[in-house]
């Protein structure tokens, strides 16, 4: 019997037709922003029924969303410490201050009941994050934002295809940012998009993403204000158009795989499994059990033992306020105990559409064997 091949925690699904279409773009002589970007913007605008504009990363769309909302020095932006560091880095990028609010132990998303206590006269916006694709409660969130007159920049980087009460994330709300990074449910290798409120905001975003330039029909240009350089390429957009054909099937397959994890995982091991409401979970961007408390300090050993047995396990994410950057701003262990606990014990098991049911079974069986080993018994 041959050794099973290495199973990474994620892998993008790119079909042969998409590869051929990327080849066509490369042969066409027009490889940066062009007709493929236009087509992808149109398709996403149609999908969510609101104006959508592309950029070259989900970090860029978040940062430009904050700029569009006029957020800058002296302003505070409330977000969760349990996210990819991009979520807070963009707040720093515009000169504002990230204000963290602890996570909720059940959802692992921002604890909505603690937001009001963090609001000050300087608070201008909320950045909710749908961790692992599980949507933040949009009813409570938008009610809070309305009551305190705050802008909302949804960091929906992980929730392409997720729904809140039957409505697609992206189809409602204020500004909604998606990432198309290679590891996300929907990818263009690198890229992202922002869903905006109206045509005027969309035009302002177009200027912000490309040097502040406005073009007129007679060929003349004007630059009224600074703009970034973060337009998407047609090479990337061609990948995105290919993904759009397969996204419903891909997300449905993720649901099946998550269901199998719940069926096959040995619950006597003592891991805390992710919220199990399969219908409302969202898009199963990641499947993340938390290590049992007795193994909380053995995560490195668990990762190494799994890797030695051919299985890639990720960590998404340690609580970011404990990074040196944020400690220098005054944060310390104990500030956000829920986020710290989840961040210390979280594991990302393999979950991607091309996986087989047998792959899930192998991850479950191998995890059980590794846990037995770590606890000093033979399986
Ligand atoms: C991936 C991700 C981002 C950043 O997206 P990029 O496209 O990598 O710039 C931001 N926030 C969250 C929650 C993410 O998962």
C-alpha cells in the first residue's frame, strides 16, 4: 500500500476551463484591469443587488472602505481581537485606533453584548468579522450601529456564500468587504471586493483604488485627492469568473464535509467543536475544534504529530492584541480572556471542496491517535 498523500488544511479548486481562460487573458495582450474585471464586477453586482467594486486584496478593500467612510486620526474603530491581523492593521493604516471587544465563547465572533461599553465619543465605526464564515448577528449589529450612528465595515473576508436569516452576506448592510485570497472560499489568487451603498460611493471607491484619478470622455484627467494603487488584474478576475461557476457546489460540498466531521469526530476526546447549527453556520470556511484544556499548551506537539502523519493543521488565529505591535499600545494578557482562550486552543482541520469523505475519516482517526499519544497512552 502506498503512503497516503499529504492532506493540506486547504487547497483552492481551479478547473481546467479556468486555467484555459487565464491563458487566454495572458495571450490577449491586455493583462491588467480590463474586460474580465468589468465582467466580474458586473456578476457580483448582480449577485448581491448592490454596487460591487474589485481591488487587489481584502486588506485593500477594508482600508479603502474606512477611508471612504472618512475615518482617520483621532477616530476609534471597534473590532474583535480574534481575526486575521489585517482587520486591525487597516485601522492603523488610516491613522485611527483599533478598540478591541472580547469574543463570545459560543460563536467566537465579537461579543455584541460588550460593544456598547466600548463606545466613546470618538467611536466612528464597527468592523465585525464573520470568523470561519459564521455570520455575526446582523440584526443586533445594525441596530447598535443605527442607535450610535456608526458606520459598519463588515469584514466578510471569510463569509462569501454565507447567509444571515436567509439573506446573502453582501446583499444588505453598509460597506461589506470580501477577500479573494487563495485560502478563501472564493479566490482570485489574490484579490477582494467591496459592496457599496450607491453609485456615488462606487465612483469614489474607483478613484481611491487607482491614484485618485478621474477620467473624462475627452481624454483629460483630474486628481482631486490622494488615491492608492490597488486595482485588480484581468488575470486574477479570470480566476474569479471561473470560481463563480463553481461556488454553490463548492460551498455545498464544504457543508457535507463539516457534517461528516460532526458525525465521525470522537467527542470523548474533549475537544470543543465549532457551533453545530449546520443550516445557519454559513459557508464552512474553516472547521475549528478547540483543544481540550489539558492539551492547551501542547498545540505545537499536536500540529507536529499530525504533520508527521501527513495532515496539515492550521491556526486561525491567536488573539491579536497579544502581538508585540498591540502590546506596545498597552494591551496585555487578561484583557480579552475569551479571545485569548479560543486563540490559544484553536485548530483548523483540513476542509476544502476537493476532499473526500475518507479524508475526513482519516483526519478524525489520526487526531484520536495523536491525542492518545499526547496523553501518554497507546490508542
Ligand atoms: C483574509 C482576511 C483578510 C485579508 O484579506 P487579504 O485578501 O488577504 O488581504 C482580512 N480579514 C479576514 C478576517 C481575513 O480572513
